[in-house]
C-alpha cells in the first residue's frame, strides 16, 4: 500500500511541476502565440492560400469603382442622406 501511495504522490507532483514550469518558465505569451501559429497552420492545410491570393484583385478599389460605375450601384442609398424631422410636441 505504501508503494501505491508513493507512486500516486510522484505522479501528482510530476503534474504539479509541469504546470509550474508552464506557468512560470514558459511565458503565457509564448503559449498564446503557439496556439495562433497552430491555428494558422490548420487553416493553411484546410484552405488553398495560393488560390485565395490568386483570386484577389490586384487593385481592389479600382475594381470596385469600375463595378460601381458599370452597374449604377450607389453605395449610400439616396434616402439615407435625407434627414427626417419629427414634429415637436
């Protein structure tokens, strides 16, 4: 029984030392940046970044202006520029 208690105590203390090491020695910033990097790698494996960049327009504002002029699309609706006054009283 004493051997079992010693084994459990050793396992628990090992976990305590690992948590202490992660909290104090390895800064939380490093852990956060590691998770951001892991997320970036996961997205890069799931999404074809090369195709996304290839489909991006080289000059997005110029293309939007061309689209706006050819379709007659107004970004601001004409009724949005009118101010509406509520009657007082």
